C-alpha cells in the first residue's frame, strides 16, 4: 500500500469564523483522531489534499502526517475517514484523519471493478445490474487492496455474483453480508403496450327519406295540437 508524506499546521482557533478564514486562504480545516487520546485540530492546503487523493489508492492511501510544531517523534500514520464537501461546488470543507497502527486491522471500503462482458448480456441480450460498487473489508493497513477485480464474462441470464463469491486477496476479509448481490444479469424490462381507448360512437346519419318522414310527423303533431286547442275553445263558448 502506497504511503505519502503530508505536512499540516496546528489550529489554535476552531471557531466557524476561523475555519472560514482558512478556506479563503485555500486551506482546509481538519482533525486528527487517535483512539484513547485527545484529538488534534490541524489544517492543510487544498493543493496537498488533492495530491493525496489523486493516487491509485484513492481515499485509502496511507499518510505519514507531519504536524508542524508538534514535539512527537516522527510522523503519525493516518488514513482519511471522512471528507465533508460543499454540496454546490464540491470543494472540501473539512477532513477527518484517523491515526492507525500498522499492526492492527482496520475497516475500509474498496472499489469493485468489473472485467469482461457478461455472457448473459452479450449473447442472451440480458441487462447487467451492479447494485454494489464498493466492498467493506477488514485487513491490516499494509494489505489494503487498491481495488477488487471481478471477471463477469461467464455470468449468464438470471445468475448473480454474491459477496461470498468475490476473489479476495490473502489477509482480506469482507465485512458486508456474504449473501449480498454484487452483480447480476436480468431479462430486459418490457413495458406493456398501452390499452387502446374504446372507439367513440359514430354520429347517427339520417337519410333524406327519414328526414322527410320526421318532418311530416312533426307537422302532423302540430296540426293535431292546434285542432285540440280549437275544440277546447269551442266547448267553452
């Protein structure tokens, strides 16, 4: 596992205003935790932070941390446990370092990298689902793998690779549930065709003869009504 040197400065003021002042100077507030001991507030340059992060080890890089002004003998060995970022800009707001021992196991997350093209996708036209891209493991700091390579080329339709199937290096133990699905091939999702709306009733078409018959019936009704009205008037006289 790669180890990189990093020099940080102690922070005497840990107020919100002091932290914002550091950020305006392109520095990032940070804190160093050590089990059973008091934490140490420090700051580091943005440039040094991104230099540390942009290695093959990513966040799991081992860091030889030199705290300026500290009387301790030699640098501390630390790992990055958390980075708080600005939700708008993505810039680092705060970093948590944890001091570790090279002889004690630690828990970290490592990326899972797929290799090859699944048979179930290439030949059987299925769809690859990869619900988990990182694996939580436990091992000595010097044995942390940069990644876990996973060959998926033999994976067929409706088959899955579980955590227990992963090829882990010696000395590395998975913390995640052994039955958790890492990757699987499933049939393609086919959406049901929308049901056709019932055809609208066609308007009634009246032929010429039928129209004449209706008009004649209407005229008869009117004449009958007039005759009835006349008879009623005559009876009142």
